[in-house]
C-alpha cells in the first residue's frame, strides 16, 4: 500500500470485498438500517466516497444489487445503508444478522456537487426512502456547517411509523443551525406533533429563499417528484441547481452491463445524481 | 506500415508455424452456407470464402456464459481468466472495427479485466472480404481497417498482400521469413488499387449514418417505433449477433455441496422484456417499442455523440439474423422516409388495417 | 427429525413421470440433494413417504381427475411453496391441447359408455387452474441444470431471480443459424428457454416443449409463418401442442 490511497478493486472492479454487518435494526416495517465495516481494516479506514454515491452489495447465494450510501464521508470507518425489502437480494439481506458478512464494492457513480453547493442555501426535500441517499449529503453539510448557507430540510412520510430516521430528524429539529420540517400524510398514532399533509404542504414554512443562491436536493418516490419540482420551479430555483438522484436496475455499477441505461445516459457512471435540467433531456423519463 | 507478400498456397504453412503454442481460431463452415469462428487443429479447415460469421469475434473474448468468481462467505476467488494464447485468423475489417469499439468500451472509466486479459492474449490476423447485399460497412466507414490488427491479409490473385500492423505481427512474420517476399512490384500496387476500387463499387446497401442522430432525436415519437414493435419477437438475437453489443446479466449460482456460489455472467439483450425489470417486479420498458428505441438510440445516436462514430460497424449480422427484418438498414431506411421491404413493414400495414 | 433441513415433497399427477425421473437421473448430485434436503415424499424413489408439512412441493403432471384436484389442494395446504414442475404441471402438457368439445369427443372415443367408479375424469389442465403456484419450472422434461439451480437456490433460502427469456437466446449463444430464416416452423421465439436449444442445435425446429415464454409475440410469429407459406391450421397445431391452455386465448384470436 506504501501509505498511498488504496483504490478498491483496482484490478477487478467486479470483485466485492467482504464486509461485516456491525449493526442492523429496523427503521420501519420494511426498511432496515445496516452499518457495515470492511473486513480489511486498512480498506475500512481508507475507503473514500462522496455523498450521493452508491455501492453494490452482494449476499452469498442471493445475488448483488446497488444501494445508496446513507453515511457521510466525513465520518470514515463505517458504511451505512438503509435497505427496503423489495426482492430476492434484499430479502436475503434482511435474513442476515449482526456479525454476518456481505460483499461490498464501490463507491460508484457521481456524488452531489459539493463544490457547487458550497456557499449556497440548501433546501432538502425528501420522501419515503429518499432520506437514504440524502442523509449522507445532509450529514456531510452539517459536519462542514460553515461552508453552507441556510439549510432547510423537508421530510415527508406516509405515516409516522414509516418515516425513515424519524428520531434522528426529530433530534435535528432541536439544532438552531438548520430548519427541519417533518410531515406525515396521515397520523394514525394520535401522537404526531409535527405537520400533517403531503411533503409539499411544508413549502410555505420554509423561510425566505434566494432562488439563485439555493441548491435544492430532492429524492423520493416517483409520484413525489412531479409535485415537488413544481414547487421548486415556482420558487424560481434554477433547474440546474435542483439536484436529484435516480435509481435503476444495475448489475455492474461500472458502466458495462448496460442495465441502468436511460437513453444514452448510464445511471451508474453518469449519475445517479443529476440536475433537473439533465433529467429534462432524458427522453425516456419525459 | 511494412507490407510483404505471401503466396496463397503458403498460408497454411505460415499459420501452422506460428500457432504451435497458441489456439488457432478462424472461420469454419457451419451448415450449408453459414460460418462461425472456431478453434481448429489444421488451418485447412478454414473456409476463407465467407462473408460473415453468425456470431462476431466478441464470443472469443467474453463467451456467452462464464463464471467471474467463486463467492464464499468471507472471500471472493477470481475464476481463472482465460489466459490461453490465441491466434484469430480471417477477421474482416468490420469485425476489426467491432473489436476496436470493444477495446475502447471495456477500458473506459473502469477496466473489464475478463475482456482485457483475453484480448491481450489474442493475435488478430485480418483478412480481406467482398460485400454482399447486407454489408453496410461502406456507410459506416469500417470497410477498411487501418489499425486493430497484427497482420492483415489482402487476397489478390494467387497472393496475399500482408500488412504488418504491430510489433507482434512482425514477430510472426519473422518466425518463417522464408515464406514471405519483401518486393512489391508496381503491378502488385496497381492490382491492389484496382481491387479497392472494384470492391468499393460492389457495395449494394447504403445508409445515411450522418443523419441518424438527428433522425433519432426528431423522430423519437414517430409511428415507425410502434410499427417495428408489432412485429418484434423480442428474441434478443439482434444484440447477441452484434459486434458492439456489450450488455450482460449476472447470476448467483449456489453450489449444492458447499457454502459457495458461482457468480455467472451471460450476454444480455435490451430487447428482452426482463432486461429493464427491477427488484419488486416494476419494468421501466414494458413495451417492445421502448426497448427497440433504446437499442437504436445506442446504435445510431448515443455512440455517435460520445465517440463520433456509430455503434454499428456495418457487418450486416442483424440483417442476416432478425426473422422479422428489424435491422439497422430497415430502421435507418424507415427513419429516412424510405419504403422498406421487410416483414415488419408489411405486418404493420396489416395491423393498422 | 430433519435437522432444520428444508422439507421437500415430489408429487406426480398425470404425466409421463419424466420430471421425477430426471431427479433420479441426477446421479452425481443425488447424495448432495438428500444431504441438503429432507425428502419427505418421493413416490418414484422411496417408500416411507410422509404427507406432512412441506417447505417446497414439486408437483409434476397435469390435473385430469377429480381425485387429483383434491390431492393437489391438499399439497397446497401443506406446502409453503408450490412449484409447477415440468410442462404438464405448468401448462397442461400435450394432454391439455384439446378444447372442451374435442376432449368430450376423445373421452367418448376411448372409453365409450364405460362408467367411472374410482374417480371422475376432467379435462386436462395445468395446476395453477386450481391452486396458487409460486414458481414455474417448465420443461419436457425439466432440464437438469435449471432444476439443480432452482433446487439449490431454494435449499439455501433464496428463490431464483425471475428472468424469463426465449429459446432464441441460448440458440444464439450456441451460434445456430436461425431456422425461421431457413423456412422452418420454429417456435423458438415463443418458447421459454431452458433446454439449451437442443433441437435447433441439431437443425430441428423448436417444438415449444417448454411452453410459452411470458408475453410471447405469438400473433406476429403466426403472420410471419403464414407469409412463409405455412397453413394457419398447421401453425396453430404446432403452437397448441405444448402450450396447453396458456396460448389458447392467443391462438383463438389468430
């Protein structure tokens, strides 16, 4: 290693590195939080990634799938993922316990354009599992707080029990250096003290926005984008300062297998982070 | 470039002499009138009077199915990547261009070690050809190869003009220098020039490739895509036979008797329905027309805007393969407003009736 | 006691038992299969069969009697996962190629006015006409490779990934010349993959014995074959052979 940066799988980018599940607990009924550490300690400490990048996770006997990294690069050593149970690979991941091994390779794709975001106000809008990739960049901004302007967070879920990282976000509300607004479509507990309504009902609460100096970071279910983008356009936030992250099927993560292609964009190497302006030009998404 | 001459009846002696420590691959007859690249014991098995093989040379570098790893609970063992030395003889210019595109694709951003290792161990010996009604390489500018081979054999009368394209190629010639003749006469040069001109005139199929990116953009919602999709059998053959199609799928194949899996890789095709299916069953491209658009966006537009050349080398395999006549030629023709003679076009008329 | 091994039952309804025979034919793997799984019931291979709770039931054959309907429903109740094992179970098999009227006629022709005492015959149908099927493993018989892959995945707790492809994919892997282009009545594009394109490998057109692949474009192929000079009757007959009831609706439209 010669004290230099070890690039993961420099020789064979398809080869996963064994990693141990350090912690695993439920975030909601079907979403679980996994904290993992590479078995190779040197790699665990030197693994570098950007907020918004993803990794391929493999489970022996089940297969491999892409997952966005939920932890922040500003806190090295551990990688965190929130994973929803949706298919064969995720079913298998859910059966694993702490201290079990998975395979991890990456990081892949483009991260959020931190340099562009620096100095600007950041407006996070997330719904459902959208908090998984956005948590990474949010924590990154908070760890480097001085470099960013006003930070506002709008986080929506269907019900309180389905809000990813609910306690973490309730905790963030106590901080004075960001404005965090939470909402659920429907409160079935009777104990929800935050806003009720779809995530767009939080927009009026956001303090003054200087559109040209704002970067909006959006992630959520497909249905959410339409309404949220509408609000952002109404606020006059430039289309190339609206950042979003896309998901597709992937088998390689390195621009070879072709499965993530949208038009002639490869989500895995050209994305997954795109600006709304980029997305407007993807014919398959229009 | 150094050019030497070889009597055609000495070709087999040459191939035998240079392939003592390598596998020798080349075009061999399959059935009545088809060909495929096959490994042979004796170069006499080659049939050089061929137009195209069913599958392009990509199968030699990345076979349709192979294992990438043996996966174990806490380790991943790389399957031995094929390090066998190979000599691939009889490759036509279009396929050499196909290999050049794959070389570029598999080394950009990330390397594909399986391709690279196999490719590095393969010597490419090109061979001249004569076009048939499907050959489009004149339009794609891939009818002549100026790079991408170690030796290139142009057949003229009873001799070959042999272009030496690499140091490795030069080494091969030096194994049996007595077989070659260094002196090119004026007559040889004249013969070659005349042959080039005659061959140029022999092309029957043309496509306006330069206009294709614009057509793909402007006719993205044209009825032609629906017309194609009615007839498409979604068999994936157009991808499997295409020298520039690289998509693949990966499967975890557990072993019965041990706690380990084979991580298996196989060719995939974007025209297959399951290609765009994601976990949970959602499919981003349920309709055949969307999948065909992706295929042709890649061939006729995307690659051109990224690399300045189409992801089509004009080999005509899609034209020789698709049972319903969906191929680069008919699709480009239809986009260009031509009346197209293909089953899909006749069938579309029937459907709309 | 099964030591936590998955409990598996292998059942045969109406068919040639070729799929069960294929399991017995996995000679190199049999010991591993019996080591990894607790085979509770397998009439072809063992005698001490138990009809209890199952993790996976492989059901071969189509349903042709009322008795089989109740047997099948009993299996469904006992099994967490039911697999339609082989073409007959998945699509009804050759015996399902007749419609109601033809079936009645055939029954009469063969059995005359004989009275059925043991059980009542019904028109042959695939098992999913009666119970929920979790996985389909078609084939005539199923392929060893597909079966072992499926079984191994199931034994290790992970169902195989859904990725249906037609015979043409493997046929091209095997570098065969397209038989449709050679004027043959080949059903490759309509047929589920898994056989290794064994017929086209020998220049014999695909008969469709794996049954139809999902969303097969049968109508386009019918028109294509018509254009190549085959009669509609001929094409329908070939398509109906192994597709059982699955292509029936599509075939009627033709």
